[in-house]
C-alpha cells in the first residue's frame, strides 16, 4: 500500500523500546505510565510539511499526539509536524 500523508502530517514508524527486567515485585494490576516523548522513524511526509525531515530520519515526538489509523488489518501512525520536537542526527 502506497500512503502519502496530507495536511502537514508525517507517517511514522514507532521504534521498539527495550523491555527491562524488574527485580521488584509489583502487583498484577500495575501498569507503568507511557513516557511523554518517544523516538520514531519518518516513513513519509506531506508535500506541504514545513519541518525539514526526510524518510528514515529519527525524530522525537509528543507521545500523546501520535494518531493511530487502522486500514484493513494494517495499523498506521501519523503525527502533525507541530509535534516533532527534535531531529536526531547520528
């Protein structure tokens, strides 16, 4: 499927976060809170995007602003350009 974002949106791929082993026993109902920010990989940008990011850039975004869109059995993630906080260059 070929997806082209519109209206200043950026198609992203969520980065896999490493799970750390706990040596502390926690109640079964305990659920850790999501981090406020997350690194993601850029897959595509809209043509009217003013943020200078390109495919495969790794950027920091506000986790609460990631939009999950389900099309058929595929899940896509989008973020509006305003919620990109930093571009990580290696």
